[in-house]
């Protein structure tokens, strides 16, 4: 295991999904466009393998060998995992703080030009 109680992990993912959903809905309301889903990974950099086509990634990511490789990478400071949906959340927060979306990319607010 990863050294955490199963319920702790379940709640963490539940909260992350709720935060992602909230950000997705906000972005859709503000931009009028459904945010793009991130592309599925084509392989595992920690196990140095490529996924075959139509591969169920969860078959790999819950294997003991994969979990050990990821744990080692985190302990060595080689990997700082993001929460699910973090890019959507960052876009939503930036828009709430005055940023603009241009061509699907976030443009941060300009410094020194307050709209007061």
C-alpha cells in the first residue's frame, strides 16, 4: 500500500473530483465553451513502458511494482504529483482574479493596469 488508510485516499479523490467539477462548470459558464479533457497518457515514465492501444491504465497504476517506482520517485524529489483537475482549477482561479482566456490558453492579468 501507500501507507494511508483506504478511506483517506477515497476522500482525497472525492474532494479532488468535486473541485475539478466546480472549476469545469465555472469555466464553461464564463467562456461558454466546454473545457477540453487532458489527453490520456501513452505510457508510464516511472516504469519505462508504453501502454498498448485501448489499455486500461488502472491495470498498471495499481500494480505493486508501479506504486513502488512512484513512491521512490517522490522520496527522491523527482516527482511532485498534481491533484486531479489542477489545470482546470488554476484556469478558473485566474479568471476569477481578472485573467483572460485567449485561444484556449490562459493569459494572466497584466501588472500595473488596475480597472478600478
